[in-house]
C-alpha cells in the first residue's frame, strides 16, 4: 500500500513593506460619573470581534459582545446602558459578589468563639455580602493593558474590618482578561490582613447566548457536571444535606433544555450544585443555543456552581429599553458552598490572617460552525474525510493485512469538538507552521510583532492561524479515478501580525491504490511575507484506538536536527543525530530510546536528500501490517510523538494516551525567519508532500504495566519484575540453615514475599551488556546482593539476560553465584500477561494448558503445607486446555498456586496460553521444577498504561521457579546454593499466531 501527501510550489512576493496592525486592543471609554467622590468608568477589552465591557462600580461585567454562527454580533448578558442604572439596581446584574457570595443564615456565624452579626438584606438573612457588599462599591483600577496578546483589567478593593459585620481587613482583586479567541478569564484573589474571616467570591453575569433581548432561555441546552446539590429550606438556606440529583428535575448530567422540567421546580432553578471533579481546574457546565449556534463552556477552581434562571427578573427595563422577564437569562455562579460558615460538614471558606484566597473561572465562548462541512474522498476500501474547518484531515480509513478497516488518524467525532482543539488534530497549519521565537521577526528592515499563543512565542500561525478558520471549497470530486478536493483561504494583511495578503490553497487527492497526495500553494498578493505551510495528522497506523505507537518501527531520512532551547525554539545550530536518541537513519521502534528524552520526540530533522521530491520517513506497524512511507519537497520534517500529560478524549469516546500517535510534519525549518543560515521561508521553498502506506502484520502490548518509571517505584503488584533473592513466600519470614536460624524482613503479614520489602524488584540493576538489534538483540543486567540484605546470609552476584531469538522468541536466563555463604536462591520474574492486549479486559476467556499433574497446597496465609497433591478432579486441573474462567469461581479470589511440573527434562514444557480473539499463542518452557499460576486477583482499580484501569483477572502470571518456602520443607527440591556454586534458571517464551 502507499499513501501520498504534498506542499506549496509557488510564492510571489512583493517588495513593498508597510507597518503591521496588531489585532488585540483595548478601548477606555469616557468616565460615566462618580459615587461618594469616586470616579466611575466603563472599560472595554477587545480581541477582534470579541469584546467585554466592565465598570469599576461593583467590578461588573456589563456587556459581552461576540458573533453568532452567521457572524452577527450580539450582547449576550443582561444589564443596563448607563452606570447610574446599576447604582440603584438590586438584581446584581454582572456584579462581583462578596465578601461572601450567596446566603448566610440568620445573618450571623460564630468563628473562633466569637459570634458575628451581619447586616441582613434578605429577610433576616444576608445575601451576597449585605446591602453594601462588593457589588455596590467603587473599585480601583490598578492595572489596565490596552494592547498586546492579552488585554486585561485588574480592579482592587479594600474591605475594612467590620464592613457589613464581617471581621478583619481584606484586600480583594479581580482580573478580567481575554485569552485566545473567545476566551474570558476571571481571577479572584483576596488576602485576609489581620483576622480570620469567611471569603467566598463570585460574580453574577446573566447569560442569554441568543442575545440579551431575545426572550427566555428555556430552549437553551445546559449540562452541569454535578451529581449532587445542597438542598435548601423555604428561605433558600442550605439544610446541610448533600443530595443526589438522580431522578430529580435538577439532573443536568446529560445535556437537556433549561425548560424541559422547570415546571417541576417552584418558580425556577435557584440551587447550588456540588461539582463532581476533584481536579484543581474542573469542568463546570456547558450552555448551547441552537438558533445562534453559540456555546459557552465553563471551567473553574471552585467546588460548586449556583444555577439560577432569573426567576425574579420581572418587568425590568434593560439595555435599549428591552423589558426583561423571568427566565430571560441564566446564571452559573461558581463559588464555595453557600452558608458554609454555619455548616461544619461543608468545605471551609475561612481565610486566616496572612493567607490568600484564589478562585479562577474561564469561559470558553464559541460558535457551533453549522456552515462547516465534512467531505469524503473514496477509492475502493480507501477513504479520507476532510472538513473545511481548518482544512483538516479528520479520518483516513484503510485495511490491515487481514482486510480489517481502521481509521488511522486521531481526531474527534464532531466539528464542534475541533473548535476547542489545542492539539491541531489533522489541521492545515500556517501562515507559518511550527514556532517563531518571541513572536517577532524583521523583514526588509521592518520589525513585525505577531500574536503569541505559546508563552511569548507563536505556534502554528497564532491564536487563529489557518487551522481555526473555515476554508472555501473551490473544487470537489468525490469518486472516480482520482477523487480530490481543493480548499482555499484568503489571509488578510495584518492577520495574526503577518504582513501582506495571502491567497492559500490545499488540494487533497487519492491517486493509485492507497496513495494520498496533498499539495499546498500560497500566493503573496502585495507584500513579502514568510509562508511555511504544513499539516498535522496524528498517525497511528495500527488504528486510532490501538493505544500508543511506541512499538511502531520508524525510519527518518535525516542525519541532522535543528537543536532547540527549553521553549522548543531553534538555537540556529544544525547537529548530527549520530550517537543520540534522535538517530532513526536505521529503523528503530519509536519507544526504543524515548525514555532518554524529557517528554518524547518534538524536533525538526533536516532531510538528507537534495532531490525535489525527497524521501522523508517510513513507519511500520507489525500487528496491522500497515506501512506508511513519506516523500516531500520540503527540506525538513517535524517528528512529534503526542507528548501530552493526560489522556485526551477522541473519536468514539476513546481516550488517547500519551504517545498515542506520531506526526511527521514536512516543512521549512522552524523559526527560519530568525535564522539566516536556515532555508528561507520567504522564497519558493514548497512543493509536494507524500505519504505512502504499504501492506505488511497489528501490534499490541501484551503485558500490564505503567507509562513511567516513577509509577513502578510505587508499585506493589511486581509488574514485570525480577523476583529474588527468593521468589514467592517464606513462611514466618525465617528458616534454619546449617544450624543457624535466620530471621528475614517480613512484608506480607508475618511472612516474606518475593525477597522482602526491597528484594531484587526494588533496586537499580547495572546494565553490563546491551545489543539493541541484529540477529539476537539482548540486554544483561547485574546486581550484587550483600550479606544480610533483607536478612539473607552471604553475598550473591546475580544477573539476568533478556534476549530475542529466532521468530518471536523471548529468552530469559537468570544466574546467581553465592560468594561466601550458603544461601537460598530462587529467582523468577513476574510479567502480567494478557495476550489479547494489556487493555483488552480480563483473561477469563483465554485458554491455558499447564503441564503439571500436582500442586503444592497452601494454608490460609498462602504458605505451602509441605504436601504435594494431584490436580485430578479439582479446579486446578489444566492438563487439558481449558478457559481460565471455566472453574475460577470455585476458588476463593482466583488462582494463586504453585504447580510441580511433570517433565524431568532439563528444559521442560511449562504451559501454553491461547487468546482466540487476537490469535496469539504463548508457549513456555523452563528449567525450573515449578510454576506459580496467578490470575491477578488483587489488581484492583490499578491505573496502568495509557490511563487504562486494570481490574482483577485482567492478566495471568506463569512464574517459573523453585518450590515456594522450600527452605522450610526438606521434601521439596532444594533451593540452597553453597559458596562458589552457581544457580541457573532459564525460561523460553515462544509466541505465535493461530489462524482459523
């Protein structure tokens, strides 16, 4: 098979250069009046067609303007046009709320033995800090940035001791900032200066996403990420209970219309929800208005959110004279628990002297792009889907070696999910792909400042770039000998800070069997400008749901890389890859040396070929048999291994783990505009980029484990570990040898398991030999176990060699030499095998055959009794192949027993395991007399590789060994090694595929 992808061929530059316009700016409007001699102003922060107006009276948001799906701009919060109207209002339109938001019962509380009586303003209770709370004071504007990448305003207020009855002085601040397109950040901070005091800040925008003057919000769809509420009494004071929303009208765990059950609630919604997430920045709610297409996604650090449907907004004359009525808006006020000062079971809102309170809220406001479409190119069983939003490849479907069709690129199910995507899944990236240091450059004597979107640098064209716009489809042929689609985009002069207008196009075409061609073109219409187009498919040719790509074999035809600093900005150096983890001139698995890098691969390679269409790289996935070959006319390729910290939710709800895919972004060198020694991105450096996929085996990781070494340090399950000095258990953690009684370190009740607390599994071994590839790749590790370690007598030198031999054979050879004292030695290792794949669930359907007619029975503490009993007519009989789960329920917990192998040969047959679904077979032989069969009975809710959660019976272990506790049972084969003598134990795993 082959797949093909391409790049721009024509750039026409003009020599005329003029100043660039920055698209982020702030307006300060005229002062609107004063209160008690303090000047009141209205301030606007603006980013393109997104703007927010704030007044320092009550630190209020008074308007939020943003476009709908058709580009129409509306104000989406209720309020007034003049500040004077806010001074006399009682509905808290857009106001900052405090010192304590929501209600305090009886307007009183006791703190550190003192009863504080507050100023009531709702019957005998206090609401939102009292009649002169933070909503009705003039705040000081302490910081006001009028331009740059992050327009913002910070307002401060000093609340004095005794204000509204609250104890202590408090310094408060709030910062409103616009970050990225349509992202409003609100950060509350407060410091208690001299007395402990309750602090619970929030704010009260009344949202109507269709527009403040559009009527009620009953048809708008809401989802709240909370399964519990705090019930209230008839005065809306919390009772102290925390109740589930299940089977009540308060259940918004799944999206539904505000009005769908509002008639079941008296008047309307006015309730505090307890958010489910325990993350610091947690998902709060999503609101969607179908008519306008607007979506609001809220995240916050607070533990709760108060949902209110403007129940008491009755005949209120608002902006433009529009009369607001009940349910004309909704509020989602993130906060601490209401009345927490009177409910010790609620999380505390008390801030002690000198301590600081902080609460952050982020509103992601965007539009559902109803105008964006999905287009399919199809040629036989090869299909590619593209959306005009960002000119993205959103799926690539092709068969594996068995004819099974898989989607081999990461992505999402809906276009809406791409709107909030920060990973550039499948996107066309530009005007300049990759990074520009400091988000600035000088061209023909003019200095240009761009819009930074990764710290102080620009990534992939800025906050908007080519990946966040809707491209125009100019040509589309779905079927035929060469189906293709051409999309175009006009990038205006000054867009993201770049000079000159540019007309860009990209053509995706299917050519020949399994060949995808991508051709980028761009024309500079009136000014010289940098252009460096690429695209960003995340390839997992085993299938987008197949886990990580660390076992994929990759070859990159670049012998040099462009070195980067800690911010991933090129230093200007071009360094050889020889003797570094970056050397893929010969094929290696992606994961073979990835742990030598901080996070993973994210580096540009300078391609070796000088041909116009040059070989870039080749990727092979053994399990699926797919191969992808890449050719391009660009001089570089960025190799990136999806180095995110946490799993991302993608298509079909699948959680993409770290290293779930690889990207090979062909491009001009990153930051070329600032490095004259790099190939220029100002001239014609573009051509075509090609990805080939060919036919060849699907790979899965078949042992349980973790993603990081750090996780193994805290592991108590012995995932994959070498076990010793004595594998399995020693009864009472003691034994007598040559007349001397030895007391060992107990680590399982009174007994020792797998060598003690430290054992051989919790130490760092020395790598003495390492051959990575060739006819017999292997590694040998050694360890010196000192006299007295874990209580064992004598020094012992130990080694283990792991080697790959022949076709799918893994050899493991343990050796040990007792240097100066007789000592028990019983080495083994503990892989947790699931040959269906580590993330495939339980092993109960896998078929096992164990070549042993006897077991060593145990007492209640899993210590051998000394008896050797037949397996005949017991659930332990696996002399004939049968499923692991066929009789497991007749054994408490599951299998965990030593089998005495029947064979007397030196290398004896141990067991065979077969998984029908994958077709994999594992055949084990060993020199040891016994094998411990264990079915992961106590692996419970263990978070493993890729975030997958392992459960009981998710794997099986077949640990070849000497008999457990043999030091205390003279009828068992001896495990004693005398001084100067050597111990050897060999295991051979042969893997194969059984096809039907």
